[in-house]
C-alpha cells in the first residue's frame, strides 16, 4: 500500500515548506515537489499543514487506583489520542511493592496488546529498589523501557526516599536511563492535609490548598541536587507553577542537565475551577494541583524560552459520576487526574500559535519532536524525513470546533475544557502510512498500535 500526500505545507520543528510526501511500507520514502510516483491512495493537503504525529509522553490508561481504574483503556484512550492528532503515547507502568519490573511490564503490555490504536511505549514507575532489584533497570532498558519515574509524594503508597532516588539515578548514570521525577514534598503535604481535615475542610478546593507551590519548588530543587550528585540528567514531569519553574531556570542557567514538561491544564485552567459549585470542582482535582491564574503566563514564557521543552497531557481520566464522586465528603478520596489526551494539539495550536505565544515550529517541537528525541523515539517518530515512520497529521489551520464531552472520543463523562472554541483541526491522521482518521472520521483498527522499544535518551 502506497500513499501520496500532495501539496501540503510541511512543518517540522525547524522547517516550513510546500512539498509532496510519498509513503510505502509504513515509511516516508520520498519528499519533494511534484513527485512522479503512482500511489494507491492520494491525499490532497493543499492549504493544510502536514506535521509529524503527536507524541504524548505522559498518559495513564487503564490505570488501577484502589478499587477503580482510569476510565479510558488502551482502546478508547488511544483512539481519542488519534482524533487529537497524537500517534504515539508513552504510558506509565507501575512496579508495585513486591513486584519485579518485568512482571509489571508484562501486565501493562497485556493491557495494550490487541487494543491500542496508535503506537505506544512505557515508562516504569519504581516504588521500591532493594539492591537485588537494581538489575531490573538494565533489563527494562533492554526491553525498550528506557525511562523511570520516581515519586517524592504520596507517602506510604508511591513515595520513595532520597536514598532510593539517588540509587536509581546512579544506576541511570550507568545504563543511560532517564529519570522522571514527580516533584512534590509528600511529607509536608501530608502534614497540611491532616491539619486541614481536622478543621473540617473537605471540599475539592482543599486538594489544591493543601499542596502549595512551595512544596513543588522544594521538591524540584531536591531532585536537581540529587541529579547533580549522581551526575545524570533528570526530567521533571507535570510542572505546574512559577515557583517550580524558577528552580528549573536557575539550574539550567548553571548548565545542569534538567528537562521538564508542563501540561495543557496548567496553561489553560486555574485554581478557580476547583471552586465550581455542586462538587464540580472535583473535575479539576489533579496533582500537582491547578494554580493561581497568573502562573499560566509564566509557564508559556517557560515554553517560549525553552526552559520547558515538552507539553504532555498527564491524561488520567475518571468519570465525574461514579468515580470523582467517591470524594463527595472528603477531597482525599477524589481520584486525582483529568482527561486531555484528545485536546493537546488543538489547545496548543489555538492558545499557543494563534495567540502568538509560540511559533508554529515551536508547536511541533513541544508536541512531537522534543518528546520523541528525549524519550528515544527519534527519528523514527517526531519528524518528517525519508525513512521516518509515516505518522502524519494533515492539519486544517482554519477549521474550528467547540470542545465538549458530548462530542469527544475519550471515555469520560465530562471535559475540563467544556465550551472552549478552538481553531485548527486534525483532519486526517496517518499511523505508519495507514489513514486512521479520515476527514475527521475514524478509519483505524483497534490493535494496530505497536509496542515501540525505545532507545536510550541521547
Ligand atoms: N501524578 C501523575 O503523574 N499523574 C496523576 C497523578 C499524579 O500524582
Ligand atoms: Zn506525577
Ligand atoms: Zn501522570
């Protein structure tokens, strides 16, 4: 099967030009003006952008949490990703206590196999690391799981101590893994939560008020110090506040190898959303929490100036009815996380490129190229070059739509961006040369997504 994409404006992280793209055997095999080849299928992209498929390096599909699971599984979540122009995800597998990493990986691979509609890889969350588990990290790298997440929050559940973080970082310095940090001071938060509950404060807003920006900034600084000690790069996930960003800027100015992501929710939503009446604030209970609105401009500035290199979604959906409402009387019981896997490219094009906060090459860099580079997928993913996978989005820069749970494809009963009108649309999406979204309609197949063994961070 061959495909010719005619006359699109090809936009990558550093280029912008009009040409044809010829695809055969899942790969881009030629790029040029007026390519003379015959194809089985021709896609007319005149007047549209052609960009590399989005790479979302932070998702939680079919993620267990107590007695429930995140509401999207690998089928519904990755199909929604495709509608949003994302063709590769990296999901978080969790090594729970007493479990070896290989067993955790096999559990997560089974969740995805036969279901995923786009390509996928995994990070491994480490919850304990006794010396005899250290080689598990090498084994993961051999299996193409080349990044690891450690939590500085959630004492007694996911949190690890500094000695464990340092141990994992030193191992990563040796084997080339990339350490991803959830940076929030779990002990301090625990103490504030206890006091708050004792005062009878149980509404959703207290989720945010008990996790102040200072607790994020403290943990970011500690992660930086530990990474310096281990002499290893570190990646801070879901940066939400100016306080945390400032620590990152200071370290980067001193040439510390630190990378970081933020997420659309921190760019478009704020702590005010947690005060919505009738328990609707629970829809916005995420960790780290939404911040005061003024932080948004600071985070956009961080992206523009390349202090924040990636925007991922942290897609972690729970239904409002039946899941979020478990915490109706106690914010601690509201499952943390929100949906967004389908909305990332649209929000960032409209709110970033069209509002002139970033340029169009930066948009491609933060949604596709840099995540592919940092997480060992480049140049297979994240660019438009001969020999790259033909993961492409034909992007209509003029078409608008209104985001709504009534029309979205994520399996969740609300949208955090309900009513947002956005310009720019993922009209046609190809995964390794197969059209999986055709003019806004699903034409892919569940189970066609492939597990990608990632290279090490380079
Ligand atoms: N961290 C995440 O990365 N996602 C959901 C909740 C959390 O604490
Ligand atoms: Zn986290
Ligand atoms: Zn997450």
